């Protein structure tokens, strides 16, 4: 994940601007400057300057790939914003230290903020205010460049969040998977030679290569439906929740739950009884859990199955596939053919464009498709961005964008991810930037990252129907959907 952040270059730092504002909004920070009118005016100037450059950052990020002046402006602003963050963090830390020290020295713990501020902070602020004044002057220079470079305020886009996968699919929108579908259906319909009750078939491939879509096609096929009278689909996701998974499988089998708070043992006994003596097909989509003990406990539920039962697992991780099935039962999904990429692109980019306008854009579109390295996610992502762009100039901007040249790997999806990132809502950019400070191999739990976002005030306020946890999960799903984080 950190690698993706670095590859995106200066665009990521815009997400930290809100963190800078947050540092200036703490109670300790405010109290430290109470009664210092001149200093307060300078801080308001600093805040205003940061707000002005912040208002045009989205536009600057979009234009930097085709305008070297804008890129240079962003590169310099990169250092300035981080220096401002360090400066304000130092002030906040000192303000908090002074408050704690004053409270500890007062037996009643009722210390006037004004008293401790004026008593202990004059020397410190005398050193810091000249640095803030220099920061304001530096930001003045950046503001002076906004109009000459043609930067403007961009209205934020509404956020949309991906829901967990289901078994439903529109076959008319899928290209290049007929052969893969037939091969896996043949594996499903074949009887096990060694007499085992059930067989696991793992579909392994890159994120966004089409594993879920292929599983949906297979699940919907009439031959499969006729062969497996008992079927259920569950999206495992990165948050492995044994109780949730069992409940969703029971619901998929139309087995009523006696109580919403039914414990895991009761749920699993019920699922095992339902599957015993039946030939079934289960799809465990988007599997991330490497815990063998968890899988060993889970597969006990299938020991009473009728011979010929099958389980399809989709995963990015071959180690997970090897943990769950034999090597000969692993199906490695390849990239789709270039002609199928073109069909996929046309479906999503040209759906609302006809006539001469389409003819003008088709040649540019074919060149863009070649840059997507035959990855369905990359093709669909870029096509989705181009749906709202109707001029040849706009399409040419995407074609010649520097993001395509910022990788040495011809099968790299990073260019499409950069484009996807540039269209993230500002709140999600800040959350991504918060994640990007971790090492690329750092593993965190969902709850930990949501609490981190909450502690840094990066999540939107909760409403009547959505709590902080739900909002955090939506953010994670959106970032994961764009393949920007792997959680």
C-alpha cells in the first residue's frame, strides 16, 4: 500500500492538509494563544492561506501530469505543507505539555488556561512566531501563482461505496471469459476419483482481474444449477467473521435463524445438518484469511456432504489456495485478450456516445486500451472516467498522461490506480494518506485502522442510520474496491 502511495507522488500529500487544520483546532492550541492578539491574527492568516491553496489542490493534482509548471508548484508545496504540519505539531505538543505541567502543579486541578499559557509560553512562542511568519510568506508566494497557472476550485464528487459481492451478474457486460468458464464448469461437474465428499476449487488471480465475475457466471449457468440443487454464495472479505459467514450461508440456503444473537456453535451445527447428505455448491468469494486452524474448523461442516459436492474459492493469494485445496484444483486466471479489452472499453466508455462524436474518439480509445495492460479493472476504471468526457482533447489528456509512464512493469495496474485515486473524494484521500505511512508489509486489523481514522477525525460525522464503524467500513470497502489498500 505504501508503494502505491509513493508511486502516486505528490498527489497523496493533499490529504494531509486536513490534518494541519485539525492541529490548529485543538483546545490546547487555542488556549495557548489566548490573549495574544497579534499572534492570533498571524495564525488566522496562516489558516486562510492554507485554505486558499487547499481549495485548488484537486485541480492541481489533475493538471500536474500535463503541466510541468503545476507539477513544480505542487512539488514545492509538498515540502511547505509538511513543514507547516511539523511546526503546528510542535506547538500543539508544547501546549499540551504546559497544560499538564500546570495541572500537576495545582492541587485543585483548576488552572486557568490563560494563567498557564502566559506564565510558561512566552519564550516558546517568541521562538515559534517568526517561523510561522515565514510560513505565511511562503504560502503567499504559492497563492500568487494560482491565477497565472489557471488553477480553480473543483467541486467535490459524491462518494460511492462498494457493497459485498453477490451471485448476480449481467452476462452482457462480461468479455473474454468463456473458455475459463467452461474449464471450471468441467471441474465442477466431474466426479472425484478418490471418493472424497467435497472438493475445493480455487480461482487465483490479480486484484481486479475478474475472479468474482467468473464465479458469478459459473454460479448462474443452468448446467451448474441443475447439477447442484443446493447452492449458497458468501463474500468472505478481508474481515473474516466466522459467525457472519455461517449466517449468510444459512440465509442463502433459506434456513431461518431462530435468534439474531444465536451463537457460533448453534449456527454451525445447523449448517452442518443442512448440508449433510446433499450435493452442494458453495462459493466463498474474496478469501483473505491465511489462518489454517480457522479453515480446519470450518471444513468440518462439510464432512457429511454427498460425494461430488464442490466449493469455489476466489482469492488473490496462492498460499491461501494451497492451504484450502490441492495444487491441481487451483485455476490461475490470466489477463483477458486485447480484443476483449476493446469490447469491455466500448461497453463502458461509449454507451452514451453515438455518431460522429464516437468515431472521433474511437482511435484514441484503442490507444488508451493498450495502456491498460489487458487488466479488466484497469480497462473498466479508465472507461468509467471517460464516460463523462466528450471531447477529443479530454481523451487525449488521459492518453498522454504521465501516469502511464511511471512504471517499468508492462502489466502494472498502477496507472489506472493513480487515475482512480485522483477521482477519490477528499475524505478518502486523507484516509488513504493516513494508511500510506505504514510499511507496505504492515498488517492491521479493520478495527484498528477505523479507530486510527476516527482518532484523526478523518471520518464524516455519524448519522441516525450509520455509526462510525459503518462509515469506516464503507471507506475501507471503497479504498479496497479501487485496489488502493489490501486489508
